[in-house]
C-alpha cells in the first residue's frame, strides 16, 4: 500500500473511532394536558415554551395568527408586526420553539416531528381561545419549513391559510456536494462543535439598528452546535420534499436580496407545488426585501400585504409585489 493510501486509511479509521451520532433532545412521554397560559405554552410532555402575544384592545377579534420564528431566533421576532396586527383587530401569538430563546433544551435540536407536533398543539390551543375566528399560520425561514412539514403530515393543523416568509427550503438536493459532505462528516464526528456566522459576510436585512439589537439580545443564539445545523438541514429537506403535497391556501413571500435562502431552491419549491391549488396561492416578490422581510426597513409594506391577504385572499396585494414574482 502506498503512503498516501495509508494516510487516507488512517484518517478514516480515526474518524470511525471518534464518530458519534448527532444529539437529538426528543420530547418526553405524555405527562399532562397541554395548556396555554398568559406567558407560556406547556406541552403534553411538560416542556415550557415562552409565549409572546399581541392582542387587540377590544374584544372584537376578527382573526388570529400564530407566528413561528426562524433559526436561532425566538418568539419576540414578531413584536412589531404583532403590534401592527393587533391594532387592526388580529390577535397575534408567537412562542419560543424548542431549543431556542427561553424554551426547553436551548441549543439542542429536538427533531422535526417535535416542531410539527408543538405547532399542532399551539394551533389547537389558540383555536379553542378564539372559536369560530379565522386562524392563520405565519412562518419566517425555519418557521416556514416547520409549517410546510406540519401541513402535509397525517394530522395537519386546522387553519384557514398559511403565510411563508422566506421559507427555509434549501434542501440538500440544492446544495453543492462538498457542503453536504462536510456537514455530514462534522455532525457525526464533532457534533458538539459550535460555529458562528462571523466572517460569512451575509446581510440578513437592511435594518442595521434591528440587527445590532439582535447581536445584543441574550436570547438570540450566537454560537450553534454542528448537529443542530444538521438538524436544520433535515428539516429543510423535509420541507422541500413536502411541497408537492402542500395544497393549503398560502401567501408566499420572498425578497430579491435574500442572502440566506437562495432564490433557486425557493423557485424549485414553488414550481413543485400542486397545480390543483394554484388559485389558492399568492406569491409576492419584494425588490427591496432581504431575508428578514418582516423586520426590514420596508417591513410595514409586508405587514400591509399580509393583512390585505387575510381580509381578501383573491384581491391584489397593496404593494403590487404579487405582480413581480413569475413562478
């Protein structure tokens, strides 16, 4: 055997010796009934998810929205749009998903099923709190992927429509092979290793003050475990694969300047949506939009479009963004 072959063999042997599985903090057994309190949701395994809510001042709630945050973020991401919706009579709820913000298992991935199940639980609880009211799910980035998986599962949440803002559908089939390999090797050899986004030079929004505030917020995760990133990739795989079965009434939002989720995977997702439900979908493409569409400087433009779509899913959006996204 040549020296080069021995070296490669030695490296592979070493990787095999130190190999270990990515950590998954799956939900525990059922121990209680789920409950929605003023400041938290308690799931059936006893996990506590901090709750954020923005409610109309009057009792005349005309619709409700459950918002799901993106990767490494938490429920407070919806504060400004939540206040905006509440002023217009729409109750808004958001919760810290497992592993993020102040929720259970901070920094550890709980598995795709856990996220979908928690969303179903939250949907049932909010539906019970606002019986007879139209109910919508809104997901930003990772939150959008969770919604896509939940809505195409065996027991989808009973909602009137979904809103996907820059959905995380960058599945492995749309990644370069070296990215897939590197992530898989790292997740199975050094899953505990943490990485940051420093040095990537990715601009998530044009709202610099908001980005600075996030950098100071202790509830926003700054260093991420490799196996948690691996879990996110699994979720994005599932979301992209779910697209052909996503028949829900949907508003899909994307920004031209998104540097986090590339446009090609988003277009592939849109092209694979079922043709039968085309009349129930509205696509919006924002020329000045970045990944954090809801918190960009033009965020209120997006909020107005969301409210308009909730009020009349057939009418053109106020911004005209739905005329600029050719599927």
